[in-house]
C-alpha cells in the first residue's frame, strides 16, 4: 500500500511480475543469453541510476529478494505472477509456473500464481494445463504467441487450435487470459507479437477477459482501437509506466491515448519485475501529472482516483481481491468498470 503525504491510501497490485532464472547453468544455447540481455537493455535504459541492479543479480534474484522488492519496499498488496517458459532457450524453463510457485510458497496468497498454455502443444498441452490447474488453482493463464516451438516461430490467435484451449479454460473456470503483445525480444519475431489477432479471440469468447500485456507496444494505437471495440479486453500496462523516468513525454503520450480510448477502468499497472521494480515507478507515478494539453487529449486529469484505479482497484476487481475501505475511491459513482 502506498500512502500520500496527505494521508490518502492507495491499494497496489503489481499486475505483471516474474521469478526467472537466466543463470548460465540454466541456458540451453546462446539465445538464453541474448534473451536476458534484451531484458537487461530495458532495465538499464529505463531504471534511474540509483535503482539499477548488477547484471549478476538480474540473472537470478530468487524468491526472498522478490518478496522484499515487491511487498516490503515496492508497496504491493498483491502481485500477479505471469510465467514465460522459453523451454527452447532454458533447460528448466525461464520463468515457469513451477519456478514462480516459490514466491507463492514464501508469501502466500499475496503472490497470485497464474498458469501458462501453448495451443501448439495439442492434447499434451491440454493435459498439462489441467494438471497444473488441479495442483495450483489458477484464475488466469498467460499466453506468449512469439514463443519458439520446434520449427514454429510463433502463432496467431486466429488459429482454430487456440479456440480449443479457450474452451478448456472456460470449462476449468479460468476466466482471465493474459496475452503478451508488446516489444520484441531477441531472438523472437516482432510480427509474432502483433496485437491484431486479439479482437478475433475476444469476440469469439465474450465471457473470458483478455488482458493484453504491454498494450501491444509499440502498436499502442492498434491496441486502443481493438480495446475500444471489445469490452472484455483490458490493458496490462507493464513497461509503459517504466518509461516514466527515461521518457516522460513518451509515457504521457501513451497513457493519454489509453485513457482516451480505453478509459481509466480497464488499465492495470505492472512493473514487469524484475525488468524494473515497482518502488521507484509508483513513487514517480504518484508525483506525475499531465500538462493541460495532455490532460485534454486524455479526456481526464491524472487525479488520485484515476491513479488508484490503475495502480490497484482495476486489478482487484478483476481478480476479486478485498480492498480496505480507506483505499476505495472517493467518488463511488466512478467505480463501475469490468463488472
Ligand atoms: Zn513480462
């Protein structure tokens, strides 16, 4: 929880965190190194100097460090773990559900553990999803359309096999589908991250909620138009707020577009920990304001209520989390999205 100087409390959910292992012993090939180096470039490029990590820690930080950075120093009341397997690059996987479970074991339900699925795995993948769900009990799963799988260098959400997996989620009661649609990472293909297949699946499964992580960056305007036509599509901001220090005008422009087209009720904060950490981002964001022209473009000022929704209340509603009464927004008439 964050508290302002005036004593206003802000409930915080980090909607996008990882617990990864990119140490040399876990790398299967050179891509295990180039992938984490791409993340590292993001870390160095966006993080204020005083908050930067040594590369060694970035390779592997472990659950105790994550607990401290998220829940002790990082203001988080909850954090949502999003696994990324990358089994073609890492021996035990990069950031699997199994690996992420270590944070839940340490922190309990504050660490929300999501599953992962890849429709190219056919029956075997469905069995794996069912077994993981029986073991961990997911509210959400993550899909990563640019992942390599044998000869395949990615897939589209328009493919028929995707529908079978969505039906399986529906049967299992998993109603939140996180989709990474954002910046490309070496050696993955940029076009496999293209956001322009999300409307297809969102229209076909109106009872599922699709959180588009990274809001389709750099195609934020494509995402805006898709989300404005699909009420079950939400914006997972991860990496967008991370630009607040290095590129504040770029950040303001993206956020203004998102607020205008998608609105303050369907945007979810994320740090993409450990690419960046929630502490400094939240401190910068709470101090941040649009100038008058940008607020006009956004259709709203960055009020305390708008910040509260983005930082925690929208994710709390999606994941059905209890919010203490003193963290709720001051105008209850505004609290109505994603019901
Ligand atoms: Zn991520």
